């Protein structure tokens, strides 16, 4: 009798990574600097100090290859890490493909996504510098959930501006944040100048991540005791997510395989970077043939349709200027169900690597992603987050291409989260009510 196929590749807690991997150390040329919005000169640590604790500012510009993970952070990670790597045997069989498909499952975290990997680290570093209150924004509710959870572990108060469309669509994400002790305000709100300005121009605004960021940044900048926390895009966030890829390297070795392609969905770029950067290290420093594929929504295609230029991170123009692929900071993404992918820009580090030709990008409309999500759920038993379904769509297409070509292909994708708070989106899909929205450039500048 032949050996049964191993399905799960798990690591003991003792194999939890000890360091974050900083890709900046291995770049052939550095990413362009962050600029001050007023002077357009590169910013220094003092400019960021009102918003972030010094340790995170240091990490943002560090060129050290490995940064040690503090033990209290590792202890919190051990609630759910190392996360499993799973061979998608059921999906492979359904597709009748010679490809081997693996996924790293980040939905095992308490918040149901990869986001606690950075939320825990950020809460820890803030607390260590005497900060007791963090303010942030959330789109789909995943980031707010993650930060509220992390805040509860380290004794920080968490205030969340939640994009209004999600606030209304996802009442249980709101409850989740509140259960962990966080407070939630729908954005745009009347609590900030930024929110009042947007509401004056558009009283029915359903909000956007860019607007919610403006509100959160304003609260942090105008309150001495409060710092700001961002769940994606920034270098230090991508850095914290590299625990995903470092574990995956060990787990793929257990499976005796190396990926031909590594896939992640990309909103701000953090879960994609988390799985990709540790594998990319070999490509930057050696001759690995692995491909890297970032997958975004067709209605918000910052990498595939955006311009590579300096832009603001928020809607109102309060943040520093970063060079990134952007649809413009006034872009109002269609209210698709993958709320976590509705951001006008892409992480500067991902944008830089895309420009240098190290990664590829692809965009899909939402119906084809939900179709992939159902096929995945029915063969693998996990209902994916609508965001993650973009990565699944790409993994399935890669597997079908391999079948067509009659060649083997090892596919690894990041299943960034589960979709158990997103059942309204599945209802809409099953009822045939989901609309595919094409990207249209928006030329009007945001009203400030
Ligand atoms: C937030 C989120 C994303 C998108 O954010 P990235 O920074 O691009 O990773 C993707 N998947 C899930 C499940 C999320 O919660």
C-alpha cells in the first residue's frame, strides 16, 4: 500500500521565527525616500515621532537584515503560530491538475487574518515606550479586530474609525472590536476636521480607507497621549508579516518541495509581502526561478493600472508623501466585498520591487473570485475571506495552466483569512446579486 499523502505541514512552537526579515538589506537599489508633504524633502525621525513610537520609526528605515522579535511578542504569537501549511489535495483533485497547490493559512489567528502579526508587534512597541492609547482606521473590520485583540493583550486603549459602508455591512466586526474593548466610530465622522470637510462636500459619503486614515492621523497628531497605527503599506508592517514566509520556507522543506510561484492578494501589500519576501531573498541574492504574483481587484487595480509616483497615503493629504503605485489619493473605490483590498495605493516596497521586475501583478473582478472561493470551500472545507479569494482565483488559474501545458508546477498561496464574518457577501454572490465594477480613473481632485 502506498503512503497516504500528507495534508498538513505543521511546525512546533520551538520553530517560531526569532527575527523579522528586512528585505531592505537585500535590495539592488534602495526604495525612494519618504518626503515631507510641506518641504518635499526626505523626512527624518522627528517628523514621524508624533505618530509612531521610535522603535517602529527605526524599523521603517532600517537596513539591518534581521531584527529580533521581542519575547513578549513571540509569546503572543504562540496563541496561534506557527500557522499551518496545507496541501490543497481536494482542490487539486477537483481541478484534475498535475500541479501541487499549497496554502499557508493565516485565518487561524484570533482575528481571523494575518493582521495580528503586526498588530501584536505594534501594540508591544507602543506600550514599551509608555503609550496607552492607539487610534487607527479599518476598512473591512479585520485590522480593527486585530488591533483591538492586540490592545487587550498589552493593556492599550484602541479607537477605530471604521469605513461607514463596512460599519453598516458588517455589524459583527464592530461587535468583535467592542468585545476586545475597542471603540468604533463610523467614518467619515463629525469628530475630526477631515471628517467634517468630507461630509460637507458629500453628506452621504460611504467613506473610504483614505478618509478613515485622515481621521485617525488627525486624532493622533492632535493628542499628546495617542499614537497612530497602520495595518498595511508601511515598511515596518511588511517586516512584521515576514514570519509567514519564514515559516512557509521551513514547511515547504518538510513537504520536500520548492514553490515555482508564490501568490498573495494585495490591498496595501502586507500579506503578499509576508509570504513573498522571505522567498524573494533567494531571488535577490541568488538565482531562484520562483515567480511572485500579487493579485488585486479589477475595481481597485493600483499595481496594474496605477501610476508610479509620489502620493499621499490618506484622502485629505495629511500624511507624508510616499512613492508608490497609486490610483490617486482622491480615488473612491467601488464598494466591493473585498473591503480589505479597497485602497488607492500599494506599499512603496512592493511598488519598488514591481518596478524592478521581481514581482508580477494581476487583477480579477469579484464574481470570478467568489466562484473560486466556493470551489475552494467545497473541496478544502474553509470559507475564505473575499480578499483571499483573489489569491485562490490566481492559484486555480496557475494550476489550470499547468494542466494545459501538461507540466508540474508547485503553487504556494497565502490564505490571508477566513470569511466567517463575510457571509453577507456570500449571500449576495449566491443570489447572483454581485456586480463586477470596472476600474475608471477619477480625475477630480478630492475636495479639501
Ligand atoms: C486586510 C486584509 C487583506 C489586505 O491587506 P494586505 O495589507 O494587502 O495584506 C487581505 N486579506 C485579508 C484577510 C485581510 O484582512
